[in-house]
């Protein structure tokens, strides 16, 4: 009887301390049943916050541009010996001369119509030993363009591509090039080939994703160049410009076909000549 009473007393005395301690041990182990401390409210109490996207305009879509220089030293072929790189003989016609050590190559940007103002040094593929040189022109109306070269230690090679306004170099052998299309941003993809040229990856469609408003009623067609009408847009109704079809290599912006989503979630095609008089969308910029 005394032994049972003593056991009960000991249980009453030590049980609260045992429960409060949560059975934590000095060896760093954690009680699976013990909730871990956090410094934030639970998901039920606080909605997750998502940063607001920047305004969709030509100015806010410009990625950071590599520094444009006219002379620099950089290791272009991975031999741990920096090359002396410079540009000279820049002509209004678009001609220029690129110098790498004692070698020179003549280039031209005549098709752009604005002379070069320097060059950038970038690393298109960080897994190889090369860096590339892109001769830059600001172009008319700030329509930048780049003509790229690479150096193997004994010769300068042109990379067979002229990249447009806003190139991005993630360093994985891909270059994403954004250009302004009057009210939306087009993105093209170039890949570095085994022969170290830049090859454009074809896309039948380009994403637009701009909202707009209807000012004049126009028909939407089943497909580009079709005569089958899906819907007639209602004046003052909102629309979304979903896609652009550049597969026919249209020479003028008014000849581009656009896929439109109506306020009733129908999809149909219209030509670029409807912007901006019949439909206004995106941000107009040069």
C-alpha cells in the first residue's frame, strides 16, 4: 500500500515537468509531436504576397545591357591571356574595323543605317572557354542591333547573326532577343551551334499577351486568311491580344495576323491594320 502511494506521489510531481519539457534532449533530437517555432503567421492567417509586375511598356521591358566600349582587354579564347580588343574606322555608312590583338576584320551594319558606337563582350556559353564580341549600333529610333564575332586564338569569325534590340545572355548557349513591335514585345530565341554560329529558332506563333479595347466593330476570323467569321467585336468591349502569327514573314506590321480573345472567351483572328484605330492595345512606343 505504501509503495503504491509513493509511486502515485512521484508520478504527480514529475509528470508536469516531463510534459512541459516536450522530451527535448541535449543531443539535438526533436520531439516529433512538438510544433516548431516560426517567425511568420500561418498560411491561414496571412495571404501569400506576390510582387506586382512592372508596368508593361517599352521602357520597363529593357533588360540590363552589357557595357558598350571601344577598347578593352579580355580573355576571349580561354588561354588565360587577355586579348586587346578595339574598334576603329567607324563610318557613317555602317562600316567598321574590329581589332583583336594583331588581327583585324572588316564588318558592316549598312542594313541598319546607323554607324556602330562600340562593342560588348559577353559569355554566351559559360561551359565553353570562349567569350564573344558584339559590335553594337544604336540604330534608328533606338532600335539597337548587334553583330557578333568569336576568336579562336588565330582567327576572328563572324557568328552569322545580327541580333536585335534587347538581347539577354543567360550563359547556357541561348540568346533571347526582345524587340518592340509598336504595342507589344516580341521574343526570339537563338542557339549557339557546334560551329559557333547563332541560329534563330523558328516559331510559328509569338506570344503577345496585351489587353485592349474595341473602338470600332470588326469581325474575327476562324484562322488567318479565312473568310469564316467567329464573332464581331462589340464597341467598348475589352479584348486580349493573345498571339501573333509571323509565319508568312510579313514585311509590314499591318499584315501580321493576331489571335484575339473576346470578353465572352471566343478566339478569332484579325490583321494588324486594325491597330490602333479599331482596337487599341498595349503601350504605343517607337
